[in-house]
C-alpha cells in the first residue's frame, strides 16, 4: 500500500485539482472482488503498479461501457464477449485468475452461438427505450404554431457578435407547410425563397 500511496501522490501533482471519495467496501462489489482475488493470487507474482503513457487509447473509448438503451456494451454486441482491458492483463482479477484456455474457447464458442439472441434482445430493449426518450423530449418542447398573416421574427442564420441582435425581421407568415414549416414574406410583400422551420421563428409583438 505504501508504494501505491507514493505513486498516487506523484500523479496528483499532474492535476490542478483532485478529489477523493471513499466508497465503503460493502457498497463497492468490484473492489470487494479484487480484494478477494488478490488474497488468493499466486504469491510469486511481482507486486508492481503498472502505469503506461499511451499515445492512443488501447481500447476505443466507450466500447466497454454498457449502453442504457441496449443494456449491453458495443464490444459484446459485436464479438459476443466483453473486452479485456490492459489493467486485467497485469493486475489479478477473478476473470484473469480463473482463465483456462480450453474452457475459455468453449465459452467463446457458446457466446458466439448466443450472439444473435443477445442482439435481438438488445434491439427489443432499444425499441422500448426510444419511445421513452421521445416522450421525455416532447414534454420539454414548447410547441410553436403560427397562422397566415402573423408577424414573426426569424433567427439570424449568419454569425453575430454578442452585442448584435440574434433575430431578424419582422416578417409575415405567408403560408403553412406541414406542421413545423412556414413560408415567409417581407412586409413589402416579397416572398422568401425557402420555407423556415418553426424552431427558428418567434412571434413579433408590436
């Protein structure tokens, strides 16, 4: 632990601010399993703290994190098993300590046989998740509707500085196209070439 503490102290000097939060062991199942795995590990293993500086990520960011919509990691949906991160190669874990080539190959073949079933289950969860996200989004959306003849302002499409107005106009609604699109015309009656989406419009009050 002294070597670990010294290495942590060195690393903390590389950051402007750092915060440590202690999680009780009974609430951290991963730490509990690691502690048990270390206690039964081969005593002849070299006790080192590996720290590598990588120019590029060894594992693509995000592929080992379960996605909420599917409940699976992208890696497992592609290959049928979870990725082995570099830490597990050097530091003893239950997964690495229990590894056996023969049984591992059998388990990999079994996982590949069940891969299509796993993907189908993930697709079902994704289909059930999408309406929830849509409903959550729709609850926060403020619906805008305009009628022909209404005066409106159009959000500027060009870059403006902080002190310049973000809205142009006023313009007048010429026609309604579908639910969210409107044709506009200038106050002198000249029609604008392209229709505009309601999200870029707001009502003008005189």
